[in-house]
C-alpha cells in the first residue's frame, strides 16, 4: 500500500530504530479514541483510522502492529476481556450507572519483540483523556512495556490477525441481542461524553 508507506516514511524519516518506534507509538496514541463500529474488522482498520483520524483499541492495534512490522519487528496480537465499570475513570453519573449493565467486552493491544523479550505496547487512550482520569500512556521509552489501558480479566495472545479475528468473532457470537444493544448504546453515550470532555479541555486551554 503506497499511501501507508508514505505515512510510515513521514513518521520515521531520519530517525533511529528506537526513535522510530517511539514516533509511531506517539502518532497512533494521539489519534482520538472513538468507538467506530465499521472498524471492527481488520480489512477496514489500517486505512480508515488514518483517514478518519479517530479509532479505538482494535483499530489502533492493527495500525501499530502494521507500522512495527515495517520497522522489521515481530509482533503478536493481544486481547483481554474487561468491564467498562472497572475503569477508574470520572464517568458522568448516567454513563457510570449504565456501565454497570454492560457485559464483559474485549480490549486489544500489541506485543513487540525487543531486546530478546516480548514487550506490551498499548496506545489506546489519547492524551486529552488524562483529564478525566483515563490511564494514558503519555510517554513510551521504546523499550519497556506500557501500562494496560484497562483492568484485564482474561488475557490472550495470537501470532496473527487471522487467529485473533476468529477468536473475537466467536466471542461476539456469544452475545445475546440484549448484550449487543447495551454495548451499542454505551458506545454512543461514551463517544458523546468523550467529545464533550475534549471540547471542555480545549476551552480551558484558550
């Protein structure tokens, strides 16, 4: 994909291997976190997250992994189950109450092989979300593991996107119709609130 190569070069030209890893991480972390339903499948992720300049953990994972691979790094695909209600985030009351009803869902990140070991890298939350207490990974040294963006319940690692997609598809099929409605409603409420939180942050900076 020529367009992706151009983006990669723009992000890493003239940088060392370590500086390139950090630059890629920071560019992807800065993409605003927004739950975008059409980005739930890998074939849509790499192009659309960069075009839209918005995405969430699964789309950020795909782009991060693709960029690391262009740096000739081995990657693995990480998934964990979690509950939104377990995040220590300053949700508004209505959203916090609704989070109690939302079923277990799934979070995505990367593992990259550096210095003879697998390193966990999570670029999920953008910096503007720090103000409402999201655990933003503001700095990555390009060598050690970052924090996980969520509180994991069960953790899984896959060697390929295909294996991960199959696993995730099977998990989604286990949701009831009611579960899917709750997740959809929560995602919309979350997106609205995140937009309001970012706007308030920008207003305070004026």
